[in-house]
């Protein structure tokens, strides 16, 4: 049984453990610390007392951005990211966000599928946005900017 709750700065070690296990180029401790509180919001998934995933979002007026979403490798493929992402969307709706945005590496097929299945669409490409270790990429990789409009719900 997975439980969900927001976390504060005391959870940074758990967030960083998942972050570094999940990403080829993880956020630094400083970046993670700067994304807790203020205009940032989050939700973490727990199996008992163990954090198994999280998302971090940012509010900028009517635009909410999904900054990061991760599920611990041993817990992937169980629908946890889908639940986290659905709750990010629900939170945006509750808070009257007009647009949801995110960026994703062009090679990150699992994440792109996750976002497409939830209703995000590709909006544009940011060239050479991410660092990359792939020699074919010359040190950089494109980001796909995806979005979802919540403010077009005419009745
Ligand atoms: C992307 C990530 C968050 C998915 O987490 P997850 O808990 O395994 O995902 P879920 O089990 O909830 O799967 C939800 C959907 O994602 C997609 N998906 C997940 N893993 C996939 C894979 N290996 N291949 C293709 N699609 C995949 C599918 O659409 C899936 O829905 P379905 O099972 O109905 O087909 C996880 O792989 C991860 O943490 N990756 C590293 C961090 C990262 O890249 N984050 C995104 C940054 S933009």
C-alpha cells in the first residue's frame, strides 16, 4: 500500500537518494534544497516509512511546472509515477492553474509515455538543453517541452 504526503527539508536525504539513483545527471544537493518550500510544492510516495518516489512542482502565477518526478528503480513499473503525476494534475486543477508544463530528455521514452498517457502534448523542442554522456550527442541532448492546458474547460 503506497501512501502519499508532502515533505519538508528534513526529507532532503531521502529525496537525494532517489534522485541520484534515478538520473544520469542528478540534481545537486543545493538544487534540491532550493526546490523545497517557497513557490515549490511536492508530493512523496511512501511504502511504509520508506520513500519510494516523489514529484516536485513550481508555481509561477497560472503556470505550474513539473520540475522533477522520480521513482526508486526497485519500485518502477508499479504505477507509482502515474499516481504521482495524476496528483500533480489534480493539484493544479484545485489551485486553478491554467497551464501545466514540463521538460523531458528526448531519449527518455518511459517518461514521455507517462506524460502522453496523462494528456500532455509536445509543444516545442529546446535544443541542447541537457548535458549528455552519449558521444553521439556532442555533450548535450534536446529537451521536449510538453504542456497541458487546464484553462480551456468551457462549460
Ligand atoms: C519515468 C518514471 C518516473 C516512471 O515511473 P514508474 O513508477 O515506473 O511509472 P509507472 O509504473 O507509473 O508507469 C506509468 C506509465 O509510464 C510509462 N512507462 C513507465 N515505464 C516505462 C517503460 N520502461 N517504457 C515505456 N513506458 C513506460 C507507461 O506509459 C506507463 O503506463 P502503462 O503501465 O499503463 O503503460 C521512472 O522510470 C523514473 O523515475 N525514471 C528516472 C527519472 C526520470 O527520468 N524522471 C522523469 C524526468 S522528466
